[in-house]
């Protein structure tokens, strides 16, 4: 699967570079982080590096966890004149402001999600787009209608918006979460299984069969290593195509941050 991810990445990056050349509006992003979350530092560093490589502006606002209030975040959101994102997770007691769609890079705000439900979205949440890219590469661009997809996870970041986007594409979608009876599920009847719970080992590679596409969205740290939600048992080889962690969905998600900034810049012309 790594070669598939690399192919998607290079193709999408080339498209974005071409699009940048056509824009008269500056392509710029503001990232707001609060605190010292280690995973957030990695994600932000990757985003900034991508913008730097392309000669684009990426402003990074770092706020201390102690002393930062919800009103501080809300004020930054209100003053935003170009695309902005609030890096998750935020410290306890803080939530990302409900951004207007015109500056909502992540597509998490109520306006952007409303557009998604109505099938009128300008941008999709970045991880959802990355997942759609992988499904497209594996199953074909025109094969979403009737595709049987299981989405394991119900977050507002991945699970819910992904299920809605798949429904918009006329796929047959089953939604599960960490409290579903996952042991009783017949996973073999699904063409695609997306696992996005943030719980390592919630499913394992022995449960999948040849011909299935398994997209592991989870990022967990176990014994000092980054792993996904799917546990890979030693000595058990699955014939299913399973995306790697790291270097899978996350790599494409970072690219779609840039893609969404470009889309928003294009819409503002």
C-alpha cells in the first residue's frame, strides 16, 4: 500500500502546484496550537514544512496551555481574514471555534458540515478527503455507488463526515463505534473498512480477507512506536490491502490541508 500512497501523494501534489500558478489570491494559512502536545508538534511541523517547500506563507501561533482562555481562541477566529485551523487536540476546557466556511481549513465548523450534509461542500475534512483518495485509487473513481463500506468510529473529525460523504456518493454505509459489538460483525461482507477510533487493537488483521481494502486512520503510540487502530499479529498475514501507519492516511491528510487552503483562496477571488 505504501506505493499506492506515494502515487496518490505525488499526483495530488502536482495538481496543487498547477492550481497555485493560476491563483491571484495569496495562498496563506494560520495554524494555532495550545500547549505542548507531542503529536500536535509533529503534525504542525509537517504542515509548515510543506508550505515552506512551496514558498507559501504559514503563520504559526503558539499559545501556552496555562492562561489561554476560550475567549482568546474565539478572538483569533473572529479576526481571521484568511484560512485558519486550530490544531487538535486542544487542552481540556477549550474547543475549536466554530469557524465560518470561508476560512475553515479543516471543514469542522457547523457551516461547512451543513454544506457537506446537503452535498454542497467546498471543502471536506482533510482526513475524509485522504480516505476518499485511497478508496478511489483502489476501487475506481466511478465505483462508489453500491460500494459496501464499514466506518468504525463516530468522531466529528472523521467517522461522521466520512459516512455522510460516502452516502453522498451513493455507497452503502454501515456505521460502528467503540461500543458496538464488533466481535459479532461479519466483516467479510464489506468491500472497504475504515477504522478511526483512536484505540489500538480494536480490530486485527486476522479479521480481513483478500480483496478488501482496510483504511487505518488511527494514530497511537505503543511501546514508543507509532501504530494504528488495527493490531497486526505476528505470524499472521492478511490478504487484505491495509494502509500503513505511519505513512498512510496521515501523509495525505497533511497534503489536503494545503488543498483546502487553495480551494478557499480560489473561492475568495
